[in-house]
C-alpha cells in the first residue's frame, strides 16, 4: 500500500485552512513551548505553594522561640529550671544524680 503524496497534500488542503493551521500551531506553542506555558505555570504554582508552606512553618518556629525568649526574660525560675535540666548545673551545696532509664 503506497501513499501518494499528492493525495495526502490534497486531503490536507481541503480539510485544513491556513487559519486553522495557524490556530493549531498557536495553541501548541502556548501550551507546550512558550516559557510561560501552561505546563510551566502549573510547575511554578506548585513550587509557590510549597514555599508558602515552608514560610508558614518557619513563622511558627519563630513565634515559638519569640514566646520562649519572653518567658526567659520574665521568669527567672524558668532559666534556673533549664540550666538544671538541660545543662546539669547545680548549686554549690547540691548533688546531682542522673537516672538513665533503659527500656
């Protein structure tokens, strides 16, 4: 089965006008090729949403530490508690016993 080039070209000429061909090329260009294509826009939107979630998480962390700083500035007992628990500090007349709980 041979394809005749003239029949194929005639078929294309009769079915496809210049306007339709231009429109098809334009749509393909907009969707796939252009730097502002629909596919790129979807990728950029996903990246923007990801970055917004990261910003929200960082803001929550910053708020936590700001509250913690205010607690430390206002209550000296919290400073002493943290020094004892995290840094194993004690007063000169105290003994420290570390209990290691093994499960």
